[in-house]
C-alpha cells in the first residue's frame, strides 16, 4: 500500500460513495476502483462492500481506517517538520472554531497569520465544540478553540477566557431590568442552541439543579440566525458577550446581567498531545495568546 491509496481509501470511507469520493479526489471512478482493488490485494482483506446506496467499510476496513488516519497524520507531521526548515514556512493549518469565536476573532486570526507567515494557509472549520473536539481527536484538525470540553487523555487544554452569560432580548420589547434572577428566566420565551451545543449545556447545567425549566420556543445552531430571531421579536436568548460581536445587530438588541449566581462558560485552546508543534502551529498559538492575553485566563491542565 502507499500513502495515495490510503488517502483514497479514507475519502471513500468518509464519503460512502465511489462517485462522491472520485469527484472530491479529482479521479475517475475506474481509477479509484483500480486503486482500491490494489490496496485490498496488498493487505489481503476485503475492505469495502458496494451496495445500492454506495459503499461501506468491512470489519477489516474499519481496522485499516483507524491506522490509515494515523499514518497520513504522521506523514503530514514529517512534511511540516521539513517545511519548518524554511524561513517562511508554508503548509495548511486546520483550525476549529465555534461559530461565535469565528465571528468575533476569525478575521483577525487570519490577518495576523497572513502578516507573519504569508505562505501558510489557515483553513477554518466552524461547528459546535463537541463536534470540533471529535475532529481534533480524529486528526482532522490541528488545533481548536472549544467551550467547556470534557477531559481527554489525548488533548492538551489551555484556558483562554471565562465569560458570564447575559439575557439578550429584542430592542423593540419593553426595557429589561439591569439584572434578571435565574428563576425569572423561566418567564421569558427562549430561543437557544440545541442540546448538543456547549452554550445550551452550560445553561441546562446551571438551571436544572435548581428545578428551573425554561420556556424554549425555538432552537437555532448558528449565532447570526439565533440573534436575528431575537432581534425580530420572536423571543430571548442567553449568551456570552462574545456572541454579540456583530456590531450591526447591537441596535436591534438589549441585554441584562443574569444572577446571582451567574452562568459562565470557559473557552480553551485544544491541541493533540501526540502531535509535535510545527512552526505554523506555534505561530498560530502565539496569535491566540495575543488575542486572549494571559490575565484573562490561566493554563488548563
């Protein structure tokens, strides 16, 4: 087997279809089929089963898939180490950001990286923290910023900042008080992210032990969609200040402090423990430290 065959196999396993994989790889289906046949011959196992809906991996294929990701990750690390020999290294850095972080800081992160390492490419993937953490563990991301992630022996966390949640409502509604108690939140029609979202998890964790049940009238997973629903007068939401980074939305919203006790989240920088830091990654870590100075957080073990 060779690295190209492993790359093709991973694309096919992830896409579940020879057609989709061939398009994404820029190959013909016949070429992809031939390469998969050669790969199966070299390992002595059937790796894929074709069906009417596409292709699925066999038990042997699942075993190879896990190791194939590690092999390609190791090869990319080797390439990165060689690129680091240049004074102006190139390379692709896969960065995972929650939507509100991407909205508030994504442009500044890319701008600073382009200024310092113009040949490096920063590829930002947005998503909920739970999904980004999984991608990081699988080796599909090089670094991610995550909200309140659970412990993983394979990841190192550095605390960046801790934010208090606010009640956010439409500017067209009656003025909010300066502060709203946790129990009073039950009286507002709420628009929140889904339960898999870290923001929703923090809200539920703070309210459930007190027996407080919110009146959730809608859910939205994208920050701008959620804020637009609120601005339209359809309800209220609970959010950290970083979610209000879109200045154009501020005139349409009003806010109130929550608590005591307050509801807080924690933003951390996550990197794989087993992966050596390339120069491009080290530079990105420096950019993040500049945007989230040490006085706003401390290192998380």
